């Protein structure tokens, strides 16, 4: 049996002190860069050069030699933490990667990736071919050295690029998503080509069959991760929600990340690709908790990522480049590398229809090579492809291009103008980022079939973004046949719909158990016997009392209750009750989304129940109505406003709806308790029971229900 060698107390002491120094220096320099208008990553990268042998090692060699001895154990401990940082950083990047947007940008993404890869490969090979033997490693010939330099110039640093795009608010821009996609392709192909180069040094030739097999396996992984892997991740996250809280969800998220990272590491393309794909898969899951994503983002960006970036320059002495020949060729390598990536990106971008500014911005971003280049340089040194001088040149290339990218991007971005389609998408995303319910990423629609559920489905389809999935939960008692759900599913349009059947003994408990699994909205079509005699049904009371997320209670128009055919779901005139409360603002979002979907008119009515001393309105009411108009404009809808006076707001809303010939009333309310039962307010319950119009009530849960993921 092999005995493990324990880490010595001295090694652990050095490890903890080194962590303190790395994190403190990286965060300090990062903050300094922010104060002068540069992204933090520039300072974090500079931290490694400052406290490594290049500066600190020169000034205080004894202290540097004690703190960073370069021994296997202390270095391995630091690098383990650094690699955890890069995995978390790529996981967060995956959360923000929009596959739908990339599909829409398919041609530019492919063209940009190809150009930014092929041109640097060609120019890098030519450069390596003409570089003097003084830069070759002891195991390298001209061909092997040229191949290695070609790969070194072709890759990009996905983690660094992701950090730059995030800090410069480019992740949601087309150019940001395209640059991330191209960087992913550059890294993927680059690492596969590195495998071929390693084959040259270890076996003397390129194994074309092995290279083709590697490409095939990586492609199979990508397809499998986005299909079978999605179901795998959904299942684990779903189980985590059932069995535990935040801790279980966090563990499940990291488990999936480490599994996919291990798979890609085994395929020879580094765990970072697996972490990125894990982020995409986990971010798309409706069972993912928002607080887990936020926590990973904070601890990754604020703790582990700075340590990772600081390690980039920690173990290289750039002073070896002070020799005249080294200075000359270092400058040539930097120039060729920058021009090759910029030229390739520009040509690829322009051929696919990107503007000059977009193509240049992508080229500057893809020039950042970061720690991936340092890892590659380390491999080259260990193989004998590089010597100490060429190793330092490649490391300098990594640090210099990463530090240069943000300041070079800033003047270019000032000239970047969004195309009309992108501008509209960004405007919509900005509106949704501030919304209360329109930004919901998934919805649950419990139903036993019927016209009210079909109406509820049409409302949900109008409210949510087209990519948001809806689960139709068919509830039935034991022995009861499945309900006819064609009209419900048809009303949800082309969005992703998951139809499931649940046999139950307790309707309310079944709905609540499902609602806890990460949905952000529950919609209920009220059967005609759900509300009557001032008493909501017991299952509905249970759901209202304990729902962790907002509810939509939808009741079709009273005039159609005896009609057997599916109700005409067209909305023409919407009466919106304005209150200014949180549920009221959510109701405004719903009303204006319906207005935009159906090209319907909206009349926003504020009811004043107090004496205004002869005035029709008041400054506070006028300000409220101005805010409502702004909401309408943000959702691309038209709206008229009105003020009414009355003791009972519900009566005034009904009279206004009748006078204006509205077909839909929308209002918001919160759940409270009265006489031991959940209570929506006399006005809301009266409208649900008696209004002749279609009624949609947005109900927010009580504070103690409040949801479990923020």
C-alpha cells in the first residue's frame, strides 16, 4: 500500500502567507487600477510580476526565495487554489453566455473564430521558422519550435477575456458574446493542436488519427453536455431543491461543474472548457437558484480569480530578456502576435458583416492571452520546445497582451454603436432587469384543463420572454382520466412546454411541492366554482397562503361562462388598477406586456378614496401616473390615465371598465390573513367573483413565504 507523504508544517505556513500576499497585492493593485479607470484584472495581472522574481525577487531575494521557493509542494498548493479560481470564473462566464444569442449570431461567430485562429497560426509558424536557434529548446528542431510558436500565437485566454468583457460591461453586447465564442473556439482548437505538437516531441510525428479522435470526442462532449448533460444537471438541481436549501443547491452546482471539468481534462482540453459548459447548462436550468449563482460570482471574482491572475507572473523572471537579441525578438514576437490576432479577427469579422469598430474590438479582446499562455509556456519548457529565454518571451506575451487589452479597448468602445436590433435587445433586457415578474425565467401552470386554464396560458405566454419554459402540471385524482390539455398547450405558443401528470390526494400540497423547485411564477386559471359566496376553494387558499413566488390568478369573462367553445383570447381594452405598491407595479408590467402582445389599449385608473379638498387630483397622484406612463413607454405600449374618486376602489374600477367597455381588468394585491384564512382584499375577491370582464390578479406572497433564492 502506497503511503501518502504529508504536507509539512513549514509548507503549509508558506502556503497561507503566500495566499495573504497574493490576495492582498492583487486586490490592492486591482483597486488602484479601478481608480484610474482601468479594469481590476490589469492590476491583478501586474501583481504577479511585482511580487515575483522580476521585481520583488530582485529587491529582496532572500525574502522572495523563502516565500516563493519554487518547490513542488508550495507551488502545487498555490496553483491548486489558482485553478479553482479559473474554474469558478469560467463557471460564472457560462452563466452569462447566451446560446440563443450566439445561434442568432452564428455566421459572425464562426467567421470571427476562424479568422482569429487561422491567421495567427500561419504567421506564428512563419515567425517560429525564422527565429534563431538560440531560442529553441534543447529537444526542438526548426519544425517543432515553429509549430509550438504557431500554437502560442493562436490561443486566447478565455478567463482573462471573460473578466475584461464583464468589467467593461460587454457581456450582453453582441461583440462581447462573439468574442467569448471565438475565444472558446481558439482555446479548444489550440489545446487540441498542442496535443499534436506534444506528439511531435514525444513520438517524433503528428498522429493524425489521434488528433481526429480528440476532435470527435470533444464534439461529442459538447453535444452530450447540452442534451443529456442538461437533463443530468436539471435532475441534480431539482433533487437539491427537494432535499435541502442553499447548501444543497451550492453543492449540486459545484458537483456538476467538477464532473464536466474532469471530463474535459481527461479529453486533453483543460477543465476550464468543462467549467464554461457547466455554467451554460446550469445557468439554463429552471431549477438553479439565483442566490447560488450570486454567491459563486462573488467568491470567484473577489477571492479566487485575483489569486489566479496574480500567479500568472509569479514564477517567471522577465529580466532574462534584457539581452539585446532577446529584447529584439521579444518585441518582434509581441508585434507579430498582436497584428496576427487583430488582422485575423478583423478579416473574419468584416467577412461576416461586422462593422469596422466591432471587428477591431473583438481583435483587441482576443489578443489577451493571459495565464493560458503561461500554462502553454510551462508545457513547452518541460518538453524542451522552449529554453529559458523563449519561455520568458511567451510569458511576457501573455502578461503584456492581457494588460494592454483593456486600455486599448476603451477608445474603440467609445465609437461602438449598436445596430437597431442589438439596441432593441439591450433596451428590452434593461427593462426586464428592473421588472418584478416580466423577467421570470420559468412558470408553473397547474391545471385540470378547461377554458380558464387556456386563458391563463395565453396570459403567461404574453408576459414571459419566448425562451422562458412553462411546465403544465396536469392534476388528477387516482383513477381519474388525464384532462384534455390541447387548448392549454396551444395557448402557450412556440415556447418550451413540459407537460407532466401528477396523481394526488391533496391539490394544494402538490402544487406547492412543485412550485418550490425553482419556478419564478405560478399561474392558476380559476375554475368557475373556485370563487363564490365570498369563499375561495380550500386548495386555492393553501396555494395562496404558502406560495413562495408571485401568483397570477386568471378568471375568464363572466359572459362566456356558459359557452362551450374556447373563449376568444384576444385582448382589446385593458383596465389597469394603479396603486403604486409592489404588486401594483407588477400588474402594470403585465398589463403593458398584454398591450404590446395584442396591440390593446390600456386605461390606467387611480382611485382616490380620501378627500382632496375639491381638487381632482394631487401632486402625489400626478407623479404616480407619470411613472405609470414611463413604464408603458419602456414596454413599448400606449396608455391613457384617469383619476376617479370613490369610497370603494373595486366599485370604481368596475364602473370605469363598464364605461370604457374594457374586456380585461388587471390589478395587483398581496396575500394577508383574515379570520384564519388567506385574504386577497375585499376588492380583489369581489372582482374575481362578480366582474363581467376577464380578471387577472397579480398576487405577491407574504413576507414569510418570500421565496428561497432572492
